[in-house]
C-alpha cells in the first residue's frame, strides 16, 4: 500500500520528445524543495523561471509553477516543472528530485490524493481517466462533461426524486394509522413518469458507453458465407484467414472499425456448426455463444444458398445476405450484398449506426458513462420496471424495496461500496503521473 | 447485604426485561427501584406494539422475554395494523389494562428465585479504575456486584411542565433521581436533553360516546407472544375515534406562547412523529382537524387516554381545548397533560453490547439512551441483561445483527448514529425489512435463544414442530399439480394467467393468488394460519428475499473487514478533524460499521482503509 503523506513526483506529460514536458510534484509541504532549489518563496500560482543543476555539467532552464495546498489538483502543495521535452532531461529532473527526498509516484497516485483530500469525487476521478484516454472528440466532450460534475448531478437528482417517491411509500407503511395522503394512483403515475425519464437517461448513457468503449458486434451465421470477408471489408484489413474451406475461422477474431464517429469492435465467430466433434471448433462455438450474450449488436450473415438460416437473438440484429449477385430474386428480409462486388456495404454501415438508436444529440448531452455505470444503471432500470409492474396497493412494501435498491444502486455509481472496488480498480488503472 | 452478580437500577420496561434475562441465565441479580408498585408501570399510553414496535415485542418474546406475555395477559384490545399490506409490514397493536400489565410483570419477576427486588434509591455507581463494581444507596449502604445495568428512564434531572408551572420529577407524582444524575454527569459522558409529553386523562363517564366512532378489537384476535393464545386475553374493549376542530385549534393558538415548548422553557427536542397537539397545529397550520384515538385505560379504570392531544399547555387552556372536541363537550379532566424534559446519554458512547465504552461493567439501557417507547426500552434491557450475564460466564457477547432482527437495527442505529430526538422504531429503519417479519421472529431468533440458554426445552420442541409443519406444507403444495379444470377455476376466481404444469407451491408466488383460493380450488384443508402465512409469504417474497440475501453477503464482506481495536483514529493521515471526531466517538469495529456513520465520505473511508492496510503491512514486515 502506498504512502499517502510523502512527496511524490512523476512526469505528467507523455513520454517522448516534444517541445515541453511537465513534471509534477505533490506533497503535504513543499517548502523544503523551495529551499533546495534556492527559491526564496514559492508563491501560490506564480510561475518562475529557474535553472536547475541536474548534474555536474548540465543545467536545465525550467518554468516552476507552484500551487499551494489545498487549492491544487491533489489538495496538497503542487509544484509543476516545465522543461524541454526530452525523456533524458525528464529522467534527470526526476532523479535529482528523488535525491532531494521525493518518491516516484505509482499509477493513479496524484488522482488518489485528490480523491482522498476531497478535491475529486469518485466519479470525477473516473472521468479524468476517461478524458485522458479519449480517442475522439465526442469522447473528449463527454468525459469533460462528466468531470464538470454534470453526470454526478444527474445521479443526485434521480436519488432525490426517488427519495420523494419513497417517502410516500414509507409514510403509508409506517404511519398507516395517521391521516396521510393515500393517493396510490397518483403515486403510480409519478413512479411511471420517473421510470420513463430514467430510461431516456439510460439510452443516453448507453450512447456514452458506445462512445467510450465502442460497440461490441458479433458477426455470425452459417459457415463459409463470408463473415471473415465482411470483417476485412469493414476494417480495411486482412485480419482473418479467408479461404474457401468451410470452417476456416476457429478462434474468435476481434478487429475494430470506425464507422461514423463510433468504434465498432467486430467479433468474427466460428461458423456455428453444433454437429462438429472437433474439440477446438467446439470451444469456438462456446466462445461465440458467450459473445452473443455480451454484445450490443449482432450481424447475421447468410448467403443465397443458406437463406433458410435464421437465429434467435435477444440483441438488436442486422440480417444480411451475401452473394446476392448470384441470385435473381432478392431477399426482402435482408440487406442484399455482395462482398465480392462491394455492394450493400454502405447500406450495412448506415444500418449499424441506425440500430444503436443513438440520440440525435449524441455528444451534446451525453456523459462519459463507463460500463461500471451502465451496468448499475441497468440494474436500477430493472428495479423500476419491477416496481411499476406491481399494480396493487397491497404490495407497497415490495415497491418500497425496489425503490430502496434502486436508490442504493445509484449511490454505488457515485461511490462503490466494497473496499476492493473503492480503492482498487480506478486508481491503479491510471497511468503514472495523473 | 448479599453480594450479587448483577445489579439492575430501575424497574421500568428496560429494567424488568434486563433482570428477567439475567435470571434466566442463572445470574444472582438485584433489581433496585424507587417504588415497588411502579414495576412494569406504563407511564405513557397503555399500548404495546404498533408498526415496527410489535416486531420488537415478538423478537423479545422469541428470546424468551416477558413483554409479549404480559401484553397478552393484560391486552383488552388488539388490532393488526397494515392488515391489507404484505406480511413484513403487518403489525400487532394492543391496548393494555395498566393494572393487569404491571401485575403480570411483577408476577413474572417475583417468580424468579435468583432475582431480588429492593426498594431503594441509588445515589451512585461504585467505581475503581473505570470499572463498575456495585452501587451506593442514598441511605449510605453499598451493594456490590460484577455488573451494573442502569435503566433510569426519564428520571435523570426530570422536569415536568404544565403551562408555566414547572416541577421536578420523572413522572407525575414521582421524584427525579437528582443525586444519581449529578453522579453520572460527573463521569464526563456526553449527554443531552430530550422531552416527551402526555395528554390529559379524562373521566370515562363524562365522554359522550354516541358521537364518537367505535373501533372494536380484531377477530381472529392476534397475540403478542409465540407461547400464549387468545384464551389468556381478558375481556375485550373497543377504542373510539374523535377529532379536533377549528375551535380547538383557535383555543390552542390563543395560548400558544404560554406553552413551555414555545416559551423556550423546554430546551430538549421532542419526537417529530409523536408531536404535542400545539406542535401539530403550529406545524401543519393548513390542517383544520386532527384525529384522536380514545383508548381505554383498563377494565376497571375510570379514565380514558385521548391519544393524539399530548400537551403541556396551562391547565385552563387544556380544559377549554378538550371541551371543544366532539364527544368531550362535558369531559372532566382527571389528570392534566404535561411535558417531561430529561437527561439522556449519547448512545454512541456505548458498545453494541450496551456496555459503556468508558466504564467497564456498566451497561445503559432504555430511555436513558435517547429512545422512546416501552418496546425500544425492553429490547435494550434484554440486550444489556444477556450481555452482562454472558461476559460473567466469559462467553462471547450477543451482538444482534441488522439483518437478523429489529433489535439489531435498534442497537446498531443507537451506537452508530446517536440520536437528536427520542428514537422510535419504524419498519423503514430496517433495510432488510422483508426478512424481518413479525411472524418469523421465532425462526430468526429461537436458535440463538436456545444456544444462549434463554428458552426452555419445551419451547424449543414446539418451535421445531412448527418448522416441521412448514416443511410438510411446502411438500404438500409442491406435489399438487393443477388440472386444466382447476386452472380455469383459478383464472375465474383471481384473474390469474392460465398456466399449466405448475405446482400449487409455485402458483403461490403470484401476487394475485391467495393461499385460501388455492385450498378452495384444490379442495384441500388449509393448514394452521401461522404455517400458511409463512409458506405463502416466503413464496410471494422469494425473488426479493434472494436479492436481500445477496446484499447481506456483500455487506458481510465489509463486516468482516475488522478495524484493529487499538487503532488511534487521530493518527490517520489526511483525515479531516470532523471525521476523526466521528470515528473516535463511535469507535467502529468493522469497515461496514464505519460506513454507516453519517457524514463519513467515501474518501474518509478510503483513508481509513489505507491506514489499516499500511499498519497491517508494517506488522507483517516486523513479523
């Protein structure tokens, strides 16, 4: 376990060459560094230029910016050193400060300190991680909005509204002898309105997750209809081995394709033939089934020779027929395509975006919801729909239980309950220096 | 005087339950009271039970306590509240004949040969090195013991208020325990003031019953105890309902500045949910009428208790106010209403065993810990009595868990949250409400009671018989597959969806299908109602119960994360002073307990975690 009261140092800009690199130092009291650097006074929020002796014959001209705690990112004293963007210089600077009593920071330690000192909420800490890992503008905007606290505020609002609904139930249970408003119909209406509002929010969050983590797509269908070819076309890459022998694809192959502004993670599955005795192929079938339960979208590919093939999926599905150039009659239930002739692909891409049901305002109101959040949000949704289905005044205590759980789950989005979760995951997934 | 193992100070509901528990655990104990006749006295309204409270009574009963039995022997009116709602929130409420109740309690207490009752006043607890070892009486005598349980109720620095009159006392007609209060204050325990009140009592013959609404006892008549039946109930009486009106409210508003609550004479905070009538009218000024339950005080009593108009207004205003109410036009007040203000000690200075953290072998139970209500007091008495006894035998204490009982919720709330107003139990305080039903209190607690030696073999056998009957009934219903004809009938009767190939047991899960409907359609004889209720409820709740069990498991993980006993919370780096104070006061023993402390942020919890992990790493390195 890390020490949380010593002085830590790390390079906060990406390693590599550039105009400027930034080294960040945080500790409860950095006055000692001021003395060692022969700066009389480190003044809050003031940048100074200072030459630092890095070894016997080398001095580096740096810009030092001091932030006095608690008004800093970590809540401690923070010193930021801007130097020339050369990894060697950065290393020398860090070395010399380690000699002065600093310790190299571990992953996420700066954020951890910010969290511990009340500068960042758990959600904000997660948002920082997202912000840094953003790969497109939408992600960037979404995580910035989360970081600004908008997501948290939204969750708080829901918790507040739930509380009002719960008060009605609890007072009807605990004070049934008193004269309190007993308007069950009105309550049910409020509950349904709330559930609707919440579902809209979930759709937004799903969209956010698509932005942040990509859309998981499973390409499935009978063997040798061109699933791997399709994947290659979508990715513009020669990812899977394409041959004419049926069952060539044994392992699950994953590639990402960018369509619109969205990252699609395509999974090419083994052609599902349940009859196969080959253990390797069997394993492939098992993996494919697992993928089907965890994906966001299914693309079922058949060809003109296997039109009767049709699977049941509990996910949004796009059905496509390959080799349509070999047949005269079109299949109206499917997108007709020819991978060989490169037809039908644009139609498929549009459909893929369409199926996600993305709000028109994508990137305007969305937050950087992580799968940790969407998982919890989905559980809340289930609680609400169970409560809405209880249509009797005799079940007040069960509705109350659903709403209590819903409220707890929302609370867990703001801050996880168990100790492992609380300390473990997010801060260690951070890079050094954040 | 003789040497005792345990001394119990106070003969109220906490005191008698504590003493009875000690006696059942074979401890030679001594109950000291100011007044022998007041043992088991109901000083507020003559009712036992109610929502959340009846759950406590049933649990006390399952642990072998006396409250439920006394309530059944004295109960002159029984009603099931929330009867139309699910089993978890149904609650039994009883009106007692005050005299019968107190006599039954005395009978039970007096039949315990290991228990001595002494009529004396205690002036201080004998201490050496922060350990209690007996008490000193006001007559100068001392009595020694290994443990002392203090259940002083509202008697510590009690002050009674009626209008501008003010006198000292814990209950009308009784002296307060000033010496003991002064002694306790010298111990430097955190204390505060609370208040409670009672309504005026009215001569029954002066009530015009014809204009009130009658509310008879329920039938079949419920019981409070698992070991009694309705044949022990005395003759039943009805309650009646009337209401205040705008005239009543005018009279009160005219004199409101004379109420000690508003004139600033009373500093203590009263219970929000049991407010005085002047408080209700002041706070809910838009309501022009409030309900009053006219409760009988007993079979032979000539008084009634008008529940809902607790007041400390001047006598003359009380009289006018009462006479303005329908049915009370000619009513004669026999005792005026009053407010009591008293000291209580911050329960956060107690362990879950109810032993004080500062003074070993000293236990606090009842209203002194900031609670209100007989049931809450009795539950604490039980816990203190059991734990004082167990530690003498060097056994593990009994810390009731939140997921196991309302007693667990009560204790944990008190020692974790403390209280600012008199603490009353509600079902909404129990997060595992669906598991903690009145009817399954015996299933939840009998095994514990048996293990600790609190219930006898006969009772244990009867309990096991009940479990067997439940299993048999489940099997019986599992073996019934409904015929298409029966399914049709069920569909007609309860609009249930037609479903084939399902057992009667499975069908019970559906909210619209009742046990009675099933029995009728299957043409089978119903089981005893307690068996039927248990089987039905567990089926109806099954999905929810599974989820609650999952939640409990999750909490358990943090419940098992122990905070080292010797931890110094002030040493935790980065922690705010406020968090340090909160932790130091409550001294949580587990991570889950710390998480329940209000106002401790996730960041503070993380710091605590980091600190513990670091310390344990250091220890590992040394080892």
